[in-house]
């Protein structure tokens, strides 16, 4: 007898938390707001952990995966279209849920400390719970449209939380920008949904998967277009080229939000979506190639930008974009479980990095510029040590978590045919840059002497340090499971990984190369930022062109502004607003006025404000009609006998 | 059979009229007109709720709550009213929006409330009349009647240049009705009837020569398209929104024109509608993008909403002229959703105007600091209007675009879908400039109170509806589609109806 898992509780508990805190929150005492805000994710986490018992061999009595819970009434049913409220749990969504609710809960706890003095405390927790509601819906959605609900919903939560301090213009701007850029991606996603609906008539993952599996001949063609459309959606949500521009600005939000939404969970939704629909991508080598190229290009491009940022959160933002590029690279070489593996470890160490950065910013009284930091190692020992674990993890040193997942991605890229070597090369170069800019951050923040005189750094409270410590443990141990076991577990949901064609020597050699590269990055950073801190400025001065280009983020925002936004507004205002609207609409008004002039006297009187002349208008209209009616036999002889007009006139 | 059933439509029609007369007769002080108008509109709402409660859902064909009494012997004009699933919810929506309009005007209308509320209630009667009339002459009467209170009230209560906007409104909507009248009368000369069902039958049966029918259909289309408005006939809307009291702006655009297109253009002239559908689809898609682009650059928030309305209305046009059953169902759903959202948006914006006395967007900024509740509700409405899932706007938008994509035209659907980006841009930009950012000079220096109890009560049910229809749209979709018949099926069904001896055309006329 299988016990039901009550998956519906996972999204609905956070929704309840949102409802309570948003409607009543302002009147409730702070401890109650905190309790509601924390119980919601804790409850969801409990349900997830219950479902995850099978992972540790306690799965007796649990239903087999994939497991579906559906509401008996459909959400939308019209004609042949039927979309259910169906939640589906399989290995993939289980892993994702563990990350989302687990890391999510830790960040909720951290937030209770970080935001404790904010006047919008209840509003903050309600938004955070709302985010969890949509994120778990996204993960659990059994069909693409329900996933889209979550997809748009996390965008909304992100919009609200980026613009949380809405009186700050930059924050409100950033929230709006995030939403609109995401909408561009969503446009692609929607077209993909329309294509799937018109070609397959269903959006349920299970049905789609079965349909594709039953037709081995379906490759390329419309599937390629569908996959590219879905991938456009992913580039928006997961901040890939060319739609990554919103993520750095999203750092305007509170730091725990950056950790939860803009690093650990929401931005990885694109990767999750591709893994979820991998059976479509598997049939389109071209689409996979596009995914791999965009992923690799984004990884490298964002890493170069990360090297020249001085705002601690922006460095992390670019590094997030870059790491997401790795995940797409893995998807592009069909190593979906590799992508999810990196997604998981990244969630640990990147959440930790952001929360650590938040602790630093908290300690520095709101300062985010690394040039004003330094020497915080002794003042903030717990923050320092936990962040160190995260920095080593993201740089790819064994035995930290990031090493295993990044190594797996590079390995499968290398195995992936001829083009794979190029992808591998780009990935390796990115690894070097990553290691460099992360140790740059590490040195600039924690080593040397403090460079700001009015700061009095102090360690954060334990509500913040607790989550840091747990995440540090996960950043160290999170990868020990290894890609083979992880991939084998996920195989029913994401397909098998490519068999290693050559000997295990290759794997070892590639690992050693990766570690050496990470070490090189550390050494360069050490040379420039610890031993001779005056050198970076000299290097920058030596090549001002390149430095300015990178420091100004390649002027991409400016480019979009000049090529998309300004022309759109200009065309709307001048061409459409002045030429067309005044031309056509105004012209129509003139035309009508001209017709009206036909009864000019009446019009004049009407203009003088005499509304009663309306009656005269009606009379004039009726006269025209009667004239027409009488003339009709002349115009259209014999078509209608005249007697009928007598009827019209009231005589018989 | 409920005792009310035979007279319920008449009650819905006459209650606002009685209220209008009462308002006109009773003294003009101490908010008496306001209270009577509110009471009347609430009673009317109660009556309209009778309709879905007693509607025979299983019945696929024909009209319900029907009354058909002769009114004028010759020409044969009947008091013929009735509803089907097409008009049912529109009548209910009109019922819901009336009290909202009264509450939204509560503080806005300071001078001569008596005039305002009696015309407002008269307008209500006219609109309900448009939705329930099944006799073309009766319909035309209500159609024309609906213009008068609107023009008068815009002229009297305009914000800056009311009389100019009223003139424009009048020219745009009255002149196209003249050909409509001619066309209706011409149909009468051929068929001796104004009865909708009879006309539908005779046209479908080919009893009227097709050559002239094209022009007749065009006259119908033209009059309705101006009212929607369809690009490029939208010239009046922006001025009307800028000047009209919000209670009237809520009802002027969209529903009447869109309903009339469905019932009296596509419904009466399916062949002609099919001929002109490609043009309408093209105009619809242009209108969707054009309205959104112009909304982006408006400086006055009422004008911004006007162009947003053009964009949204055009989406419904796209669904109507796709000529599919799913599209039609979605179009009615979307008309309802737009009506609800605009009710909220205009109530809040009207409230802002009352507080700050300007509609210039740039004068605002940071209004959320003092008006957190207004900001929250406005954001929710904005999200509905840009089609966020689990809110009502998404359902209509998704169904229309997806149906157009799979059953009508991929490319037009793709181009139309660009509006999901543009609508987010103009609405969120509006939200930001009004409510977010640091407080501007105006918002900082004016002392205001957050939503009043009346305003809150006005929008709360609409907000609830946005959520309910977004989460559980299926019952409404089911109820709409139960009585809809796509044009191809319609022609067949009409022919199957046994010929009613009274409507047989004189043999000479058949030539």
C-alpha cells in the first residue's frame, strides 16, 4: 500500500505563508511574521524530505517514481485543449526540490537576521514565500503550461524583490528591466508551447515523452524550431547571451534574494527546463549545438566581465552567469545529469558566496565596493572561513563540491566529438578566469589592510552564520557522490550519460589539468592582489582600451539602448504617434468632420454646445435613409416592389 | 420555471431607467443622487445574477428569457429581447461594473451629481439594451441611445477640453451609425423583418442577393469597428479616455462593439465575414502592436490606458475573425477579463486624479509610499492586464494566441505574441513612474489618504474575479462555449430550422 506523498502541500504551504503575511503582516508582531515566513518553507521541506527517504534507503511504502498527483478538475479545458493542475515527481524534480526547499529554507533563516530592521519585514517574507510557491510549481509542474505558470511567477517574485526598496530609482528600474527582458525570453517560450500544442496536441511531459519515444523517426525539423524557441525562454530566465543583461542589475535587491533567486534557484530554471524536455533536445543535434555554443560563449564572456568589477555582488552576478553557461554547455553535449549536478553544487557554493557577501556588506554597514574592504579575515572569522570553502569550491579545487561537477562537465564536453574539444578549451579557459576573479575577490575582501576608515566591521548574528556554516559543509561535501552515481540515479528522468569511450586515464589527466588551471588562477590572483596590490592599476593603465571595454561590460547595455529601446520609443513617438496617428486617425476625424459639414448649420449649432440638435441629426439621418429607400426602385429597378416602402412609412 | 424568468430581462433593462428618473426628480443634495444610483445599480446587479442562476445550460440552441411582443405594427418593430451564452456574461459584467462606476465617481463628481447619475443610469439601460435586443430596430435604438449620455457627460465633466473630446466622440460614433441604420432599413425592405433569427435564416438561405449584402455587411462592420475601436478607426478613444469620467471610460470601449461584431456581423453575415476576415486579422495584429507602441510613449495615464485598450481590443478582434469556436469562446472570456481589469485600473487612476489633480505621469513618482494599498491593487491589475498566469488576463491571451497559431495563422499569431513583451513594458513602466522611485515634488507635497472604503469596496470584487477566473476559468469557458456555433456549423443549423410561415418572403422579393 503506497502512501500518498501530498505533493500539493509543497507549493501551497508557501502560498499560505504569502497570503497570511501579505494580508495581515503589517498588523502582526515580528516574531509571528518570522514564524509564518519560516514555517512555510520548513513545511515544504519536510514534505520533500519525506518523499526523498528513498534516497537513503528508507523508501519502503513510498510510491514509485515518476509519481503524479493531479487535481480532478482541469485548469483549462476548451475544445481539444486540456491543461491539468498536475504535479509530477521524478528523480529530476526530487533533486531540484531538495535544492530549492533546502537552500530556500536556509536563506529564509538567514533573512530573518539580515532584514530584521527593515520596515518592510512582513512584505519581504511574503514575497519570499511567494517565490517559493512559484518555484516549486515550476519544478513540480507536470505539463509545460504549469511550468510556465511557475516560470512567469518566479519572474514576478523576482520583479517584486529586486524592486523591494521601491523608493530607490535604481532598484525599481532593475526590477522592471528584469521582468521585461525575461518577457522577451518568454515570448520564445510561448511560441514553443504553441508549436508543441499544434503539433502534438498535448503539453504534458509524460505524453510528449511517450509520443516522441514512439516515433524514433522524428528528428530535426519542427523539433529543432521548438527546442530553439524553448531555449530562447531559457536564455531569458537563466541570463544567457544575449539576454543576460538583467542579472547584474538585479543585484539591487536585498542580498539574500540575490542568493536565493539570482544564484541558487530561479536562474537555474532554464537548465531545469531543458533537462525536463531533454527528449525533445535529444532529437535535434542542431538545437543542442546552439545550446552548447551559447552556453560556452556566455561562460567565457561573463567570466571576462567578472574580472573587472569592483562591486562584490556584481562579481558574483557575472560569475553566476558564467556558471550557468557551464550548465548549458553540459546540456548542449547531452550530459543533462552533469548539468543538474553542477546546478546542485553551484546552488550550495553560490548561495554561500552571496550570503557571505551579505554578511560582509552587513558588517561594512552597507558598503559593497571591494576597494574599500580588505583585512576582514580577522574581524569576520566565520564569514571568512565559510566563504573560503565556497571560493575553493567554485574555483574547482578538490575535494570541494565544485571540482566534481565542473570536472564532469569538462569531461563530457571533451568526449563530445570533434567540436567537443573546442567547447572543452573554452570551458578550461573559463575555469582559469573563474579561479582568478574569485581569488581576487577573496584577497580584496579578506586580506591586506582595511581600506575604509569609517567602517567598524563586526561579525553577523548566528541566524546568519548558521546557514553559512551548513552551506559551507554542503559546498565541501556536496560533490562527493560523484557524477557516475548521480548520473545513474537521474538516468530514468534525464537519460543516460555517454559511456566513457576511452580509459579512465583520460578522466584522471583531465582532472589534473583542471586543478592545475585552478591553481594558476589562484597564483595570478595572489601575485596581483596580495603580493603587489599596486600592479592591477598599472596593468589597467597599460591597456586602457581593453580595460575600459571590459570594465564597462563591453557597452552591451548601451548597445541595446541605442539599437532597441531608443528606436522603439522613437518610432512609437514620432512615426506612429505623430505621422500615423495624426495622419490616419486625425485624417479620419477630418473626413468625418467633412461629412458632418454636409449639415454645416446643424454642426455649428452643435458646436455651440446645443446638445439637443442631436435630434436634428437623427432626423437628417432618417431623411437620408428615406431618400435612399425611395430612390432605390430607380437605382435598382424591379428588385423590390414599392409597396414595401409603404410599410416602412407606416401606411398599409 | 422560475416566475421571474419571463420578465427578468425587462427588469434589468428598466431598473436603471427608473433609477435615472428618480435621481432626476429627487433633490440634488446630501449625496442623494449618489445613494440612489448606488442602490439602483446594486439592485440591477442582483437582477443580472438571476440570469446565470436560472440559465438552462443544457440548451444548445436559441435564446433564453426571451420576450417577443409587438411594439409597432408597421414597420414591424418588436420588443424582442433574449440572451444566449454569448450575451449572458456581458449583461452580468455590465451589472457588476455599474456599482463600481458609481463608487469610482463618488468623490470625483462634485458638481451637479444629479445630471451625472441620471445620465449614467440611462447609459446603463442603453448598454444592457444593446446586449439583449434581438430586434434590429430595437437594437439600433439602444445603440444610438448609448451615445447620448456619453457625449453629454464627456462635454460636461471633461477634465480639460471636454467639449472637443465630446465632439470627436460624437462624430466618430454617430456618423458611422448612419450607414448602419441605412443597412438595417434596407434589410427590412427585403425581408420585412427586424427579427435577428429570421434575418439570420434568410441571409443564410441565400434569399437576399449577395452583391448588395456585401455592402450591408460592410456598413454593419464599419459602425461596430469604430466602436471597438479597430485600427485605424481609433481616433476618438484617446481623447475620450483623457476627458471622460472614469465610470464612463470603463464601459465605452470594447464590449459593445466587440459583442455587436460577434452577434450582428459575423453572426448575420458569416459569408461576408469570412471574406473580410483576412483584412480584419491584419488590422487586428497591427492594432495590437500599434496600441502597445503608442501606450509606451503616452504622457497622460488615461491616454496610455486608451491605447492599451486598443491593443487588447484588437486581440479580441483577432480571435473573432479567426472564426473558430475556441477563438470565440476565448474572445468572450477576454472581453470579460478586460472589462474587469479596466474597472480596477480606471478606478485607481481616477482616484489618483482626484487626489493629485493631474494625469501627467511624469508629475508622479513614489506614490506607493503614501498609497500602499492603491499601489498593490494597481500592480495586481497591471499584472492581470499583461497576462500573468493564474490571473484572468493570461487565460484569454493564451487561448487566443494559441488558437490563432494552431487553427488560423502561425505568422500572425507570432507577430501578435510580441505584445506580451510590449504590454509588460508599458504597464510596468507606468507602475514604476506612478508608484515607485523616490517621491516626486507633487507626491511629496500633497497630503493624501490611501484608498477610501468606497474605492476599496468597488475594486475588491473585481480583484477577486481576476484571481478566480485565472485559477479556475473552465466553468466560465464551458458556459460560454455551450451556446456558441462557429460560422460553418451555423450555416447548416440555420438551414435545418423549419421555415416559419410568418417570415416567408413575398415571392416577388426573391428575385
